[in-house]
């Protein structure tokens, strides 16, 4: 009998309506469309506008779409894991809020925060519950409202990030498809180069922390870039080697969308032609945990049963990893 694997059986996605273009950014900060495009590949990003809306509202839309596509009732869901760096609140978990908004009353849920790698960590964690036979339907969400922690006076960060959410459903598969392997890594020494200075237990919010703009993303871009290029490419090559995969065996690289130059370097290291690499950074920017599921959402119709996919990410922490998936259904 085949081992029970956790397979993705449906994908949902959502980006807010408002589009913040490079042209609009040129009117806010000292930058140019040419600089942003050549250094990052980004042309525009979507921003969630509106009082009282947060990460859970985008995720709720993505999950509702997923349930509708799969034709299942919210009450059938056993577990919800929300990968996010921008939770609605410090507590309770955003997964709980999403479960309430969607009506997934039989599910328990929790958040995973590993910066840009939270979706990969969550996917691997959620898959364990399926593989053991404990649960039959697990939803993994990747969602971030990066605009909520963005300083729109800092041209080195605000040009990069956008808002968005994606969600996948994991179900048991005994045909040999699903999550095949994962390599997940972290190195906390990297925290110096990408973090949010205040608002946690070490430095709770005060008037001073707000005045000093310490509740925004702080990034030393060049250092993060160097680590990202090396580690994302290395771990992608490692997972290919460990699973005896050549570039011909791989149908798609699904990379974290942080910078087009990092994506290209990873694709080249894996020996993949550009047409096998999912790239939508030009439209959405870096949506942190939205990037990987939003790629799957956009490319779903082109995916075929048995396709070999490598998902790869790098983010704050530092955290990085790669996951090998055999796709379980034909897109429509
Ligand atoms: O997803 C989480 C992981 N994060 C990442 O993977 C991000 C990794 N880092 C990067 O993608 C890149 O480092 C950035 C896109 C953030 C920056 O690109 P860069 O090529 O590393 O630029 P830089 O920081 O070396 O800056 C080069 C120049 C500087 O000017 P000087 O000192 O040479 O005069 C910056 O002040 O570009 C200037 N600059 C800008 N100019 C126009 C920085 N931001 C801008 C801007 N517009 N928005």
C-alpha cells in the first residue's frame, strides 16, 4: 500500500483592489520607476484600504473561494494554520479569527510566524497531521498586510512590499502525489538585519517607539540580499539532489517573490529555463507569506497531475527552505 501523503487539492487567493504603482510611489518618495524595476522587478503592489480591515479579511476571502472551488462545507475543516507576520492582533491567533469569519466551527487553529518562510513551515507542519491519519482536511493560509508595518517615508523598504493572501487545502492522497520532502532551516543570528524594532515583549510600544518609527520593517537590504541569493539557491539545489531530480524532471519552481534577481539566481542554479519559474512579483511585490500560495493560485490552471514542483523561500530570522511537491490534480 502507498504511504498516505498530504496533497494540495484546492487553492484560493485574494489581493485587495487598490493598486499602488511605481508612478504613485514617485510622488511620495525620492525614487523612480526605472530604479524599482531594475533593482527588484516590481511594477505595482496591492494595498488593503479601509478602516478595521486586516490580514484575516484577505485570508477569509481566499479560504471562502477555496471551499467553494472544492465544494465542501466549512464545518468539514479539521485544522487551520495561518502563516503570517502581520497578525490581526498580538493575540488571539489570526487563524481563530479566520475560522470564525468563515464558519469553520469544528476546526482548531493557530498561527506560525517564521517571517517570509512561515508558509513553507506551515505547509510542512500541516502535512504531518494528514500523514499520521489524524486529520482529513487541513487549510494552510499565507497572508500578510505588509502595508500595516510599512514606513512610506523609507524608500528602501516601502517600494518592495504589498498585501495579499492565499490558501491551500491539504487532503490525504494514496496515489503517490503530495508533499514529498522538505528542507527547512533557520539562523537566528540573521535577526539583526531584518526585523521590527518595537512592539514585542523586549520593547513594548510607547510614545517614544512610535515617534522613532520603530514599529515598521527595518531591513539592511544588501546583507539580506546576499544571504537570500545564496541560501535559497543552495537549499533548492539540495532538495533536487536529495530526491534525484534533474532540471528536466521539474515542471515548476515556485519561488518566494522578494526580488526578481534572487528568483533568477535560484532558477539558474537549478538549471531551469525562465518559462518554468513562476513570477508575479511585477504585479504584487513581496506579499511575504502570500507569495507562494498566490503563485499556486495564479498558475493552478496550468498545473497537471504528477507535475514536480519545488517551492523555495527565504526571509527574516533568517529562515529559509524548500519543499518538493508532486501535484495531485489537473488544473482546469
Ligand atoms: O522577503 C524578505 C527578504 N528580503 C529580501 O530578500 C530583500 C533583499 N534585498 C533586496 O532586495 C535589495 O537589497 C533592495 C531591493 C532592498 C535594495 O536594492 P540594492 O540593489 O541592494 O540597493 P542598495 O541598498 O545597495 O542601494 C543602492 C543605492 C543607494 O544609494 P547610494 O548610497 O548608492 O547613493 C540607495 O540609497 O540606491 C539607493 N536607493 C534607492 N534609490 C531610488 C535605495 N532605495 C531606493 C529607491 N529609489 N527606492
